[in-house]
């Protein structure tokens, strides 16, 4: 997550690019939405690595 002016954006750790879901850049988010999205993506990534 990075502060993107008054809003927040969620970035991919490996590429450094803004996360895109269903062709929508995940930027311009509220802090709470960015935290929730980052948590969901990180949880899913951990499950994929453990399997």
C-alpha cells in the first residue's frame, strides 16, 4: 500500500505495479479499503505458497 495523495493504492510486491482487478486499477481507495484489500491478497498469496 502506498499513500497516493489524499487516497491510497495497493501495489504488487513483486512488480511494483498497481494491483489491477477486473481491469480496474486499485488506486484512489480509502485507507480502510486499501488495508482490507491488501489483507485479502496477502492471505490468498500465503495459501498459494503453502499448497
